[in-house]
C-alpha cells in the first residue's frame, strides 16, 4: 500500500470528523511537525499583504520553536493545555486548505533528495539556527515596508523542503533568506536614516 503524500495526509485529517485540535494536528506529522508549524505561521509574513503587528506574534512563536531544534529536540514540545486547543474555523476552512494546495503544488516538482541527511540531528540543529536568523530578520524589519517578506519566504521554503524530504527547496530557502536579510538591513537602514533626517 502506497504511503499517502503529505498533502493527502493533511486532506484526510481535515476531512475526518474528529475534533481538530493543535495536538491532533501535530500527531499526524510526527517529526515534520516543526516544519509544518513554521509553514503555517510564516506564510503570513511571507505574503506581500498588510497584516499589521499580528505577524510579530507568529514570528516570536517560530523563534521559540526554532530554539527547540537548535538544542536538538526531535519532537515538538508544547504545553498540554495548548495541545488541547481546538482550531478555529478560519484555520480549518481557509488557512490549512490553502497550505494543502501549496504543498500539493510543490509535490509536483520535488522528490526525495538527501532525505536521510535532513533527518540527522546536526542538520536539524543548523536548520533551526537558519530559521531563527531569518525569522529574527523578518521581526526586525521596519514595519509596513514589506521587507519581512523575503526572510519569511526563506523559512517557508525551508519548511517545504523538510516536509517533502527534498534538500533543493531548503537550499533555495537559504538563498532567498540570506538575500532577504541583506535587502532588509540595507534598505531598512536607509529608511531609518531618512526618517531621522526629517526630524
């Protein structure tokens, strides 16, 4: 029997009549739950849309979770109370189906490459460090400039690569993230300097 793809597993879980809690969502993704949470939270700052300060809360959560990877945890730890929280209708009916379509799109163009390396402890630890750096760059980007988009997209691509066991999107995520950091700090410094000159 062929193992379902990640998008199929997510679709089956969404269609099931069981209660949709944070814990039950993470249980079906096992060691990939880190990457899935990164994808869920960072897709918002990665989108070139006005989201206000809400994305900063998401970025703080991603930073805290990335620290778990950096210290070598293989399974995502969350407080029991948080695991019991039921997902709201917007997440169930809008956000997760959208992410399912995104992952399904990437599944057409990716294949397992260096999958065994991706699961190694040292690799996961450096992934956590990269995610933390890119997320911090997005967090520190001047508000309402859109400069948080590229570092956030770097995290999204890294998450896609981990989810699909393909190192190519991960490398692409590093490139986009590093370029995004360079743009963020170069243009961000210019914007801050211009504002200071006005006063």
